[in-house]
């Protein structure tokens, strides 16, 4: 199991008033690389940010190349970032081996220049921050995105929605609706919930959820359990993570821990009027709890 000190350090980093995403992401990478030295990778991000800052400062855009309803200053800066990261350095989405756990490790993303939407977006955020470009995460369903907001006081100017996985592509509202599978909503009225800003702890939680899913698919249960420990450190009230930690402990024959977590899950998630799916889930977990009680009793 991951050391309690490592969990505490991660919790402190992730839940501080202004978390450093790169530091926290490299802590996550230590699940796959326990001896990882974060220093050289933070230095590399600083170097990328310094060069990006130089290019952003020189960025300009010809009037004929400016899309409608877009602020020219922000557009030029984003285009400069895109040209540097995705054109010159050739960071790209890993379509060939999407489920490789290395895609969720920031050190490997920097080394191999490939990753998944959430880690490439995190890289973009960190380089943009160092370059003085204001970009934020967007919790779009199924595919993490980025946003460079339009200047305040300019009502006829649109935000820039950026897809770091596809080379910094700028997405129109119509494209966003198409990706969401909604072909009926007016393209000028994308529901705000689809473009909700992702706070930094939410970004880290989404990274962890991706990595946990990959480890479970690989049957790498010790690593999946460590990831779940970090998920609960970011969000202690995440009852699904509590249930999953219990089930992973069961897979690893840690029956006392499994019983503790699954009993706590049943207690916390109990509802007066559960729907059919919730009742079935509770019944399934209750059967596990009864079996675990018998097994733990036989070991005492």
C-alpha cells in the first residue's frame, strides 16, 4: 500500500488554496514510478514556460486570419502556444495506446510527448501559466477541454475552447454539441453545465479516475488501490471511491480493510427511498459484507 505520509503530502498539495498541478501530478506518477525525482520535470516545465512566454510576447495575428467574435490578443497568444507545443515540440494524443498507464503520468507525457486529454490539458495549463496566458480546465463530459475566456466587458466576443488532445484545436459550440451527442439543441446555446470550470482538485480527481480505471482493466489491483487512496485524499466524501477501495482490498485478500470500507459505504450511502439500481447495489455489497464477516471471524 501507498505510504500514509505520501497520501498526506498529496492531500496537502491537492487541497492547498492554490494547488500546484504539476507537483501533485508528479506525486500521482509515483504510483507507477516510486523513485521518481520530480525536480528535473518541474525544471523542464519551467523551461517550456519560459520559451512559451517569449513566443507569446511576440505573438500577433493578421486581421484576415482572425475568426469572427474572437479577441485578437487572446487568439494570437493561444495560437503561439499551440504552434510551440503541438507544432514544434509535437505533443500529441496517444491514439495507438490510449490505455497505457504512462499516459496518465506527467513525467512520461513530458518524456514521450504523448498522453490523454486530461494530462495533455494539464501540461498546457502549466505551460500557459508560466507563459502568462490565462487558461482554465473545462469538465466536458468524456473529454477534458480547456478555455481561454474572452475579456470582460466584451459581450460580443466568444471564449476559446481548446482541445489539447487534438493539437490545440479550437472547438465551436456546434462541434461541442456534436461531441456530446446532442443534435437538437441550438448551437448558440450550449448548456453551461457542459462547460463547467474544473477546479484544480477536480482536475486531479479526473486524472486519478482515469488511472484507476486503467489499472483495474489491467488487474493491477495494488496500484488501483493506491490511486483510490489518493482519490479519497482529494475528496474524502467520495463514497464510490470508498466502495471501490473496499472491493480492491477484497481482491487483495485484505479482508479486514475490505470489511471496514464496505460497511462504511453501506452506512453512508443508505437512503430511505432508494431506486431500483441503488437497492441492487446495496444488496450486492451487503452480500460481500456478510461473506467478509464470516471470513474475518474465522481468522480470529
